[in-house]
């Protein structure tokens, strides 16, 4: 068992999902900071027999959540979302009250549709597989807005490789040599680390360069208004969603003809667009950006997010060929 403090990705840490990079102090009062929120994920169960990776078998429930069992100082299990778009680990109020977690101040939580001041609690003894994390300042969320007991964010994922294996419907967290192995992956894309988050900068959406984040916590791909305007996306309909603060966000969706990442090309992507406080707070108000969600990640056989080596690895589905662009046509 390895015991370690949570990674200090920012001072203070940010927590969230929608393009959840570290957020600077924007108008926060003394003792407060800004946190972007969490989004959707799927449900899972742990396979304790895996020696080198904590293997999580995907299981969709009616909430379409992906969670992994964790314990806190031996109590649990509690079901946390694994969210590569989330800057920091968060807990629900119900869980915090059950464990009597000590207060650790307050912060402004930046949601998809809102900014609200939330409580922070001190979290120690968070056991994930063979690792135990201490010294976590976790935002407190309402369970009805999260759909899980909490969120495992980037502060506790920096030493892992997160692997989505859609061939056998599993998810794993690998450490050490297992996390460095690139065998079997056809395409390896370098990424830039920005406060713990990996950002693919060499992506093109209909020929427009955009920052892309692989977000395992989001079921749908979401673009900002800057991207929508640059590609002149034609509105197909309206979307609505509720953020972790309980506020409703109204947006619209359109079809993007293509997304190119290295040798990969996806076509006819349904992308939702919204003008959100989260995009603005994260510095993507004027720069095109896209959060690539699970609906499009499922086009691949496997996707691995390697935080230590700053790369994202893709394994292509049957029928794709080497040494030529991989193109997948999605139905409109």
C-alpha cells in the first residue's frame, strides 16, 4: 500500500470537469478560491485481483455514471467518479456528514451555468486501489447534482495511466511499468500539461485549430462559443443540462464535419456549444476549445491517458489501416 499526499496542482486546488484546468483567483475574497465543476460519467465495479492495475468493469445504470469503489480511513465503500476532466477530488455533503469530515474553508465553485460559494472539507485516508491519499481539500457538492458519492480528480490521478478499454468494457488505473507500456497502441499523441490537465493542442475541427481535452467524466462532447463561431456551426437544436450547483444551462448542438487529431479523423460529430462561466474562467473564452466526451471516445477500441509521460494513446477499431489517416463516419 502506497500512502501519499494529493498532488499540489495549483494553490489552491481547483475541482471540476468541464475543461477543468486550474482556475486563477478571480474576484475571490480572502480565504476563497475558484473551482470548476464535475460532469457525467458511468458506473463500475472493481476487480481486486488485478495486481498492476486497478481494473474497473464498466456497468451502465440509468444515471449513466462510471464510478469506482473507494474507502476513507477504512470506511466505505463509497462510489466516486473517475474524471480526467476534473481538476480536484470532491465529495458530496451526504458523505462528508456521514464521515464528519472537518471543515477546511470555503471557495467559489465555477459550474457550467453558475458560480456559487461552497464549503471545503479536509479529506485523509482516501484509498484508491493500492494508493492512499491524504491532505485533500475537497469541495462539497450535493449528491443529487453529482450522481455519485464524490469525484476522483486530477490531483489524485497524476501517477496513473487511465485506460478505457471498450473491447472488453473495462477501465483501469495503472502505475509504474504498466503505465509506461505503449505496445498495442497504433497512435500516440503528445499533449501539453496545464496544471495537471493534458491538453492536445494540435487538433483541427473543420480545419480550425482547437485545444482538446479527453474528458472521461463527460458523456457528450462540448465546444465553446469561440469554436462554434470559427467553424460557423449551423444550429440543429437546443440542449439543456444541470450543473453541479443545480443551475440549468441552455445551449445548442450542431454537426461538425471533421475532427483531426494526428492520424485520426472523426466525421459528422454532434457537438454541444454553450457560453459557460467555466470556459471563461479557464481562459477559453476567445480560443477555440473542445471537451471530447465518452460518446466519441467510444469510437476507439482503447484510449489511454498517460499523465506522467504527457501523452494520449489510441488503439484503432477493426478495419482501420496503418500508415493512413483513420476516418470514422458518425451518423447524423
